[in-house]
C-alpha cells in the first residue's frame, strides 16, 4: 500500500494522540521508544520526518537526540516543550488536529521539493547541463523581508523583538494598503497581527489566496485568541503562532514557509536556465515530450521503490481540431500556449508539468494521494475550463473544451498506463 510519507515517532509512551490524529492521512507511522530510535533510524534511512514527543520529565536526552537527527539530515517536529524553538518546529501538547497536520504537511512538502529539485536537475544533466551550470540554492537563514500587518502595539513590539537582527520588517498598520505593498514583490512573507477589527485580516488572507500574483505568499497569523486557530487556517493561513505562548517559534515557522517559496522559485529557475538546451517545447514553453518521458521514468522508479503515492493528471483540449479549422492553426497554437502558461503558474511548487502530445498536457504530483491530488488540481481544472481565450485577429473570445484525467500510480505501471487509465476516468470538481 503506497504512502505519502514515512514518519518516525519517538516517544517514551504510546503517543496515542499523535497516531489517532494522523491515522487517515496516508502516512506510514512507526513508533520507536527513546532507547532504540538510533538503531531504527540507522536501519531505515528513508524517513521523511521525525516527530519527537517530549516527555514531562527528562527521559529523552534532547540535545543528543537533536544532534543525531541533524547529522542524518532529518526534519524534526517536537510535540511539547521545544528545546530549540528558534531552530526546530513544534506544536504544543494540546495541539489541535488541523495544526499538527498543517505543520507536518509543510515540513514534508519542503522535503518533496528538495527531492524533486535533485531529480529534475539529474534529468537536465542528460541534456548537457553540468553541476557547475546550476545556480546555488540559498538554504541559509539570510535576512528576510517581512510585511507586518496590524496595529496592536504590545503584540507588534513582541514580534519585532523576535525578528530583530534576523529579518527586515516593514510595518503596515492598515490592512487596506497591504495588497499594494505586497504587489511590489519586495516581501518574502506577511505576518498578520490577530484577525483584525471585523475580521479584516482574515479577509485579506482570502484576497491573497485568490490573487493570481500572490496566492503562494507565505501568510502567518499571530493570534491572541486560540479559538481563532481554525478560522485562520480556513481562510488560507500558512501557519499560526499564539501570543505570547509560542512567540519563540515565530521565526522558525515563518522561515519554513519562506524556504518552500525559495525551492519553488529554484525549480522555476532551473527550468529557465536550461531553456537553451533541447528540454523545452517550442510552442508552449513547458518541458518537451522527450524531457517528460525521461523525467517521468525516473519519477515513477523512485516512487515505486519507496512505496510512495504518485498521481498523474492529463489535460486535453478536445476541440483543438475544430478551433484550427474555424480560426486557423495559429489560433490553436495560441490557445495551447495560454493553457501551458495557466498550468505552469497554478500547480504547486513540487509538481511537474509538460506537454505530452499535440493537444495534451500532463501534471505529476509527487508523494500525493489521489484525494489530495484532486484537491490540489481544482484550481487548474476550474481556470482552464472556464477561461475564454483571446486570439490575435479574432474578434470574439474562443472557448476550449477541456477534459482532465487523474489517476494514481499502481505497482508495475508505466507512465503511459497511468495516463491512459486516468484519461478514461476523467475528473470532476
């Protein structure tokens, strides 16, 4: 049975609250007692995340545990007291289910992006790129540019105290002007102080998630009222921090989401830097058919060997021949080009897309179950189906009849098998 991630839970007890919360999330969860976790990690090097359930008393040598896991380059999430809150992610003992799931998803997505970058770089080297051609990925904790929205002086002061010497902070006291500031492209993340009078900050977050230029922006809420946790997540928050109890976690939580944005940008930059090579489809400026075949072979092999979910979606323009006949082949080319732009812009950072055939595109979603892939693709499905395309020298808007297929990789599947099966099943919103 495939999984989305392999997670080790280190605890001196049964850790039932963690297991119950994550039981239906598609994870392979393994419990290790504190006395044996080192041997478990040494025997199983493919863990994607380690959750450490901090005990009330000192049964875990936390410094030794952290040093060992850092040496293995494994991401860590503490449940309970965090010995290094400015460096390691954590949730409180009384976490809400949505909170720990979001934190885990963020940590795992970052790992998926890192693996996909290495994999895609490897495919690119088949076309003549060398390691010296790649831009360096900045994973250090360099100065971040943060927009701080709100006017609660006491909370504002505490935030500035946590971020000083680590970030450049610009304060925007009125939510009404924050969108204009963010559209300048100068900020790595935005932090909202509370929900705002009349929930104005929650509405701003919703606006960001529907803005074509800003929907990937990391958005964190600093909340004084714990009851607003779920509302913030529902409105699109990347993460939340409770004031004052969790303020020491503010920097590391914002940095996690900024790192995700950086890897998303690095994957885009890798594509742009490799364009002089024959990796690009000339019409759509997506990855070419040849690159898609080479990369999907590696992607499928990796996921089958690791027992991970892999979903593949196909997007087909069913009336392309009718468009070509009515408006001419340049019109069909323009529609394919615009659809390619929509797809590349709306997919998640870790996803891979390219042109598969004349009227067909594919999207691969690594380590993603079919249910999660369906949710992730709703925006792509809706926009491609509902867009009326503007064509040069054609007076009226032109509609494209779009079908999307989605299927999950099965054992012994080939790339063509998954695409063919998914095309038959179709996709519904």
